C-alpha cells in the first residue's frame, strides 16, 4: 500500500465527492486506512439503502464462482 496515495484521496473526496461520509480500506484482513468526512462518524449509524444489495450480489457471485453455491 502506498500511504501517500491513500492520503491524497482525502482532499479529492472533500473537493469532489461531497456525498461520501467515510472510507475504509482493508487489506489482508487489516484496516490500513480509515477516514471520515462531513457528518460521517464511526459511532454514528447511517442508512445504506442499495449498497447492501450490491455487496450481497458481489458476494453471491464470488461464492458461485468458487462452487460454493
């Protein structure tokens, strides 16, 4: 992981992606980057709507690809 590239994401998100409230990057099971923007806070629940459907769909596709389903 290039920490300089991860840090460069912060001003880009603030300037261009105003709807993003948090970003977490996990590599090999470890959190390598975590940051919150605007009203986003780690202890504040947020409604995620269709993000859940997208993640579930991706996980089902991975499971099918691996022959688990």
